[in-house]
C-alpha cells in the first residue's frame, strides 16, 4: 500500500522530466535517483509513523499492560449491571480503588426512588396517555415502608401521604425486590427500551428490547428465571472454539461461587454461600394448573427433569424451574454485591467531582452518569469520558440540534422512525409491536437517506474525563458496550469512517449479534377457573398474603409466574441436544380481574382492581392468560448492530433478523406442536380456548407464518464476542480483553460467542465472577478479608 503511495508521488516527477530536452535529462539522472531515494525514504517514514499510531496487531498470548503512574482510580467499570456490579465489588474486595459508573439509579434501599419508579406505573401517569386509572390498593403495596409500628404510603418524593396497615412487621420491598411486580420494571425508567429496526421477515415489526438501566442491570428488571445453559454450550466455547478457561468444568466453580441455593442441595452442582439467592419457584406458592400441565407432559412420555442445572438432565419436562428469589420472597440480583460492601462501609455514593470519599471507601459509585467514550493514548486505554445527567438536562434546555431528541424526556433512547401513536399501535396489533408503515420500512442500503439524523449534538462542553491506572472494564450490556466501543474508535473501520470517527482498532464490533427468538402460545382459562389470588378477596380479608410477604415468608407475592417448562427438540430425546426451551407461564388468570366489576362491593369497584396499566401490559405480552413462551435455544440467525451517528444518546441500529432462518422457524413450530399436545392431554378444567396461534393455524406453513409474524426476544448478546485472532468475528480474547488495544476489557453478555441454552442472567453472573478472577490473577492480587 505504501509503495503504491510512493510511486504515485514519484510518478509525476518522472513525467515532468520526460518533457525536458535530452541533454538536460542526462544531467538530471542523478537528481532523479535522488528523488526516488527520497520518495522511498518518505515511504519508510510514513510506514513507521503508521505503525506507531496503529500498533494494533492482534495477539492471542499477551501480558497485562504496564500500570500507569497517573490515574484517579485503579479500575473504572462502566456499567453496574448483571456482570459489572460483580466485577466492581470483587476488585474493590481485593483492595483496588474502583470507580463504578452507572447510567441508572440506585434502587435497593431508597424509598423515594422506589416510589418515583413505581407510582407512574400503578397510577398510569407518564405512559403516553395509554392509561389514566389510579389504584390506591396496589400503590400502597408498592410504596409502603415501615415507620416504627406503622406503615406509611410515600409519594414520588418519598414524603408520607397516608397510613396503611398498622402493626405490620418488617420493611415492604419495593418494585425491584417483589417478584410478583417484576415485569412492571419494564414499564419504568429502570429499563432502556431499545427499538429494533423493522424486521423484514416479521411483518416489518419494530420490537422493543428492554435492557436494565438501574444498579443490578437487567438482573434487577427481568423475570428472575435461573438457568445455566447446557454442559455442551460451555464445552463448545472451551473446546470447539478454543476459548481457554471456558469449558463446563472450568466455569462450574464460578456458578457455584455466586449461588446461595436454598432448595437444591446437590453440592456437586450448586453453591450455598454466595450473594445470590436461588429457590424453586413452586415452593413459594402452589400452582395446581402448572402441576397438571407437567403431569400431562409426563403422561405423553417426556422425561422428568428434577434439576435443570444438572448437566446430566438436559431434555424433558420439569415442574421445578429455579428463580432468583430468596426464602424471604425478595428478588435477588447483582446489586446484592454492592449492598454487602456498602454494609461494611466500603462504598461511597457521590456525584462526579464531589470529593467526599476517603481511602476507606474502596468502591465509588456514580449513578445517573453516562460513559460516552473510552480514552486512548497509543492504543492504551487510560480512562473514559462521561456526562452527568444533571449537566445533560441543563444542556437540553437549549435548542437541541437533533430534532428527534426530546429534552423533556431526558436521555431515553429514541427511534427516528417510530412515528406511530402508542395507543394506535396497541389497537392495530396488541402483540409486541406492529408493522411499520411502508414508507418507513428499514433498508440497510438507504440508512444515510432515511434514518441517520442530519446533525449530531455537540456535548463537548459538558463532557468530562476520569482516568484509571490499571484498566477500563466495559459492562454496559450488549447494546451500550458495543456502542461505546465504536464511539471510541474500536469497530469496523469502514463503518467508523462513514460516521466520521477516528479509528483506533479495526474490529468486527456488532457484526455477529444474536438472540433467543421467542413466540407466545396462549390459552384462555375456562370460566370455571378460580384464580389462586384475588385483590378483592385480599382486601376484604385484611391482606393475609401481603402480611406474609411483609413478614419475610414465601407467598404469591414471591412468584414470577414461571414454575415449569420443557427442554425439547424436533429430533426427539435420543442423542440430541434441546433446540428449544419452553416456559409454562401461570399468572393466576389475571384477565379475570378486570372484568365483572359488578360482583365487587360498590366501594371497591374503582379501587381494588388491577390498574389498567398493569393489566394492559400482561395482555399485551400474552402473560395474562395460560401462556407458553417458546424460546429458541441456539439460533442460526445472526444480526448486526451499527451506529446511527456519533450521538451517544441516539440508539444504534439493532437488526436481529428475527424469522430469517428456516431451521430456527422449524424448531419454533415444533415447540408450538408440543404445547398443543400437552394442552390436549391436560384436564379440561384447566384448559380454555386457544387464543394464539388459534385453531385456524394448522399446517406447517400457517404455523411458520405465525412464528414469523409474532417472534420477539430479549436476550440480545454477542456484539463483542470472544475468539482467537484467527476467528473472523472476534472482538475480545478468552480473558475478555479487547483485541488490538491495551488496558480495556468487556464484562457482560456482549462477550458470548454462541448463545447458551435458557435464560442467560445466571451465565452473565458467572462471567462476572470469572472475569473478576482473571483480572485479579493477571495483577497477582488476592481478595482481602472484606471479600463479598
């Protein structure tokens, strides 16, 4: 390349000389030779300079970078999510000075923040006019905090606005901690709802991706289902893909390290001393409908799975799905690691620039702060740029150059082509999105014309820096970690060049994004069905279930509604690995709550029903019914993630390519057929009318079309996958270090090279534990007595 550049420079000189008289040419030969020599010297200099500025050769075996003399912290962890909170706590436990930067808020013990998040959901406020109902009963449940012997109802600012049940012991967990309310989190600012591009294989639907935006990340905002994946998943990583340290036997100790399993006592598989509580869902509240469902599956010949985490039992039916819920009925998420250190006086909560933390605080946590870029010098990461939300809001008061950005909505992510009114979308298609208008249909070849904002906001006046001596660890999730990398100059060179970003390292960031494709199969409950929990009965009898929950006992408030399921494949159990994963979802017949108000006592008709905001959410997802969530285990469809522009608050393009793989669709149809067979075998007292796909869909073609039209997902991963230098898609190595640069790692679900079987939260917690241990070993540090 550089020789060609030299010839281009020297060529015109020789052409000029050819125009000179012959005798002049003779006298210029020596000059010509000199020019040629100088040109090649210039080539060498350019080459050396280029090498110095782009010292980014990929190396599989490399040592840790030298520790920088100057740095405000030892480590900076960008993102306090499922893995990030674990990494930060483990490093701080080893006496490192750690900064954890989190874009969301701290929820776990702040009543004011809890009320702020919960009240809009339960009252219907700030939901774009979808609902306006107010439900004082549920509001009390969600915003209750004990004050001495009495319990107070708190408003959005944490002020007492009324009394509740006198003499109720204990502390009422807020929305983050109460499993029954777990799905409500996705209706609050505790999540980023990233929109996908309109899916061309799925009616061009635009589908929201909820990602946690709170301390604990998605582990604090998901449905709390605990799976590890199969043994084969990790042996594929460790053996087939050559990722040293990631085989099943090598990752098992890290699963056991975070676990505190209360209900499964197999020490060869589970742990009992970790920060994360694990229980069996059915042990919190009985579910006769789920029991019959599992019995029907067994009668059809499905093998029984006693423990889905056991590597020897990977195919069959189970009524013992495990969950991230403790014996006290509270959700358990990665923020538990921070809580433990906080109780030991090792955490300082402050805002950027506030110097009120002393050396005893090994972990500093900045919430509502956004990392926008990793800083490099000679390809060595030395810190991050960030924007604090307070500064951001002040900046938004001026006219924003991005017309699609709404200052009054803060830093939420927006889709420039999401122009449909929310209510109209729900009316047209109440199932997870709707077809996008033809003129808005996504086209990768026309992105610049249709979807890229004309201007990029300038945040330089409010952007600040903070530095690290050892490393920067990105733990912002599969979307944000990839976005931050590319904004920092680490990504596909051609793409970064198109976006006007200086290139630090040419790596395939976002080129192999994948997800668990999912589709819901729903049935109505028969009219004779009696819900196991009813708010009217609860109110009239003095809140017996609520009292159990407040007292720290297992109850209906402890359930996430997913007690059972299947592991299956179209090829059957003999010698096969499950290709799909099925959740049997029982939410207690919630559709019954909002009807038949005439039977309620007159004084309770407007106060004891579920708020329409919550009901609409459950109906929208299909979870209000007798539901079955078919989930593809390992997909063949891979998508991609790209920047829209250089605005860190502009959601990137997300194209998971749902429904594009014939093999994936075939397995999803097989799952639907398995559901139908089990429901046909079940006692009729538990089975009502099939709502979706409905009886009208019977042929393979019709069911395949249903899958394509209704597929969705929320386990996005693999945007910065691990792999060796010879692996075309690799962005990080087996120690989670970003290739071609120094001092930078990724620690979240972005790293996954092939998506594991089942819900991935437990896998990401394991990765957090393992990567923290790798870092400690790289720098020859050991945990202190303050270890989490």
